[in-house]
């Protein structure tokens, strides 16, 4: 992990403090952002304390591109990590099925993300530094109210989630409000799941995966086509009930 450098000359610089983010996730985001900034010789440094993660972004050129990358990172942090905590805390849904619980939580988290991103962007202004929790608490009340409305509607109809077909109808409705992404292939090997794009390029490995992790991943991405290889039969059938003919089965070679 890099330590934060001292400020240098006439660069655009921005320091972001984030609390409540897992250190492994922070490291993964740091690696991704560092690679993206390297395309225009920009700098990304990360420093983690006991409770917070600090990111420093700097560049002499391509300032607009740098700001867009940082804003996207902020939107993803708020609309995935923090929204998931918010929904999990407020949704009054109890079930012994982890499949069902993770499905409804992830579908609600990913639902209408584009609109959520727009609200964040409209209320965001770059300064030299920012504490993300302060921005979230004081500037994004409208966003939290939007989430509360969705949760309230779901809680009012929570009894219907106990019926399998109604539950699936609600999940499918929420999935329709998630932006569709490119097709993927999911290859499960032992405890890991490898995700490939349409050209068979490995785009992600989900280590120590579980069926619930795969459900959450696939719902969050909402691919237009999903090829499953070596995936548990029960999970395959469950995903078919959500995505219908978007699911394709391929035998292990």
C-alpha cells in the first residue's frame, strides 16, 4: 500500500476519505483506479487507518477524465456499499432462504442505479478534499428519501414475499429497473467462479464463492445473456426463474 505523498506543484489534486468500506474492496478499487489514471500519467495513492480509507488523486493533464473516474468511484461506493447497508437495515424481510434474501436485497440495491448516480452528481462539487460520510449525510437527503420510498413500498407488501411466485415477480420487476450489461459466461471451479466476457476474456474471479455471492453478482450486472458452466443445478434453476431464456447451460469441457 502506498502512503500519501506531499503535494506537488500545479497539479489537480483531490483527497477522499471513506469510512465503512472493507479494506479488501478498497484495495481492489485502488488497483483499478491506479491502472485507469496511469493511462494519462495520473497518480493514485491510498492510505488506510483503523477506521478510514484515504485516496489521493492527482494529475497534470486530462483533469476532466480524472474527475469522471473519481465521481464514478464515489457513485459506486455510495450506491453499492452504503446503499446495501441502508436497505439491509430498513427492509423488514425475514426468511430462512439465503437465496431469496440476497436476491431481494441485491435487486433493490441495483434498482434504478442510473437515477441514483444522477442525484449524486447533481449534488457533488470537487474541492481539495472530501469526507464522503459528511457529503452523504448532509447533501444526499433526497437520495436517501428515494431509497426509503422503495423500501416502504416493499415493507407494505412484505407478506407477498412469502409466496414463491409473487416473490419472483417482485424480483423480476426490480431487475427490469437495472441497466442491462454485456453477456457473460460464469465458470464455477471448486470454490471459485470465473467470469468471462463475450470474447472469452477473463474479467473477474470471485474467490471462495457461494451460490448467494453468484446470485448477487449476476443480478447486479443484469447481463443480456448468461452462460453457466459447472454451476450448481439448484442455483441454475433458480436463475432461470428470474432471467428466463437469458440463461444458457454449457457443459464442462
